[in-house]
C-alpha cells in the first residue's frame, strides 16, 4: 500500500484469520505528486484494521498513523519503547508542520483547494499516543492464539526493529529499514536464519556504499 515504486509511504497489509494487520503506516514524502497520495482515501477502512506493527520512528514509516486514528482506527500500535518515545515527538512535529503549511497556503492564496486543510493537526497527532503498546526485542506478542510476532533489532535507529510474524505455521519477516552490519552507536542487526516470506526494504539494494571509516567521518 506504499513504499513500492517510490521510497516513502511504507505500508504493508496482511490479512489472516479475518484480521487485518498493518506493518508501518508511513507518510509519502518528496515531490507534490507523491505528497498528494497522502490525501487519497485509505485503501481499507481504518476502523477495520486490527493493529499496526511499527518498525521504527522515521516519518516515512509512522507519519500516516494520525490519519488512521482520525478516520476510526481503534486498535493497538505495537512498537518498542524507544520507537514510541521518538514517534510521539516526530508526529507532534509533523502535525505542527502540516498546520503551518495549510496556514501559509491560505494566507498567500496558493492552494489549489478553496481552503487548504492540514492532513492532520497537532491534536490529531497527540491522539495517537493512547494506542501504543510497547514490547522488548525478542518478546513474542500474541495478536490471536495463531498469530504472533516478535521485534528483532534492526540496528537502523534507536528502537528500530524487524518484524518476525508467525501465522499458523508460516513465518513472514518484514525487514523495516536495516542498519549497517557494524554500526558505531547501535547493536548490529539481528541475523535471521529462516523465513517462508521476506518483505525487504531495498531502497539502496542496487547501490554499493563506499567503504569509509565511520569514526573519522563522525569525529
Ligand atoms: Zn528509516
């Protein structure tokens, strides 16, 4: 539902045993034709989504959550504790930027709509905070007796996680964004040995990063 053909707006929907489970709900960012996608009706009724499993706090993975809550999502948002704390800051800031952009468009009259409205407000962003359910890495969380998942360290930013989802006897792994194999400030990504299906972030999959001494470039 996002993050395909473009690098932002990450959203994957899994349906199993009558439950709709959303992995990430990111904002489309960048040029106008991409940002406009944020205004489209959500592909499924947000009220019908059981839960959101959030891999990490970057806006292209969490920035659409206030839209879900505003439109009737009632479920839990599962994430790690650092992801919750960072997401709260980031969404509040995003709500403020959306309000400021709409105000500016109205003031200078450059909105193509009669009145520019923010995608969501600071108040909408704050309403998300009641939905968080935080979990440690490698702690199995049961959504139903036959659907469970655990977060595994992804080494990308503080609190970032891969999601290992088990539905009956099948395992689906969502990588989220993955960090370097030897990050300077975080533990390296957990190595996963097997999965039936792998949903892999591949933004830089066709590029080779130059070798560099991280310590020299930081300090
Ligand atoms: Zn990221």
